[in-house]
C-alpha cells in the first residue's frame, strides 16, 4: 500500500498549479518531475513523535527567485492518522534543511555513500489539514531555485 504522496506546485502564473504526475517510483506517487523520492523516519508509528527524512532527485529545477518573488512549493502528504507538529516542529528545532547521515535511531537510514545537498536557506515548512481527504500534509515553500 502506498501511504506517502508528494506534490510539487508552480506559482509562475500567480496561482498554485499542480505539476504533472509520475508514478515511476515503487511505493510512491510522485507529482512533478522527480527521478526519485524516498522517505524514512526515526519511528514507524503514528502514535510516537517521529522525525522524517526526505530525499529526492530532481529531473528539472524547482524555479524560484527572490528578485521576482516567485517561489516553489512541495507537499508531503502524511499517512492516515499521522499528524505533523505545528510548523513542522520548527519551534522545537526539529525541522532541518539538511539530512543528518549520522543521526542515531533511524529505522531505515539513507545510504551513507551519497552526498546530500540541503534545501536552500529561505525554505519554510507549514502544517496543513485537508478536510476532504482527512489527512495532514506539510508544505515547504522554497524561495531559491533548486536543481
């Protein structure tokens, strides 16, 4: 069963436009031009506080510009019954723009042989609830181009 869903939006027209869907990653439904996306956590339970790591490869840049005010958004839909901390745990110092390869107690850590790039400074994370689906998601607003 697929319990994770990613979405990528463009705001170049002034409104949220969902990018094309790709279903080419086993176990994940990916929106946008990704060549791969992966999720891991410290705890695999909806009842425990969990830190989630996200690793993705882009086929095309996420356009953004501080000069024009253009931003990109990424949404990570959480599995049913999972609920994010307010503002993704920013006030508790749990939200990070980078992946800590040395973090202990990660159930299925990402490979240590890969050089992970951080999301750019000026990336913000917010929690949202979608009443139609009954699921929570986190939305990251990215203010600088990512490629």
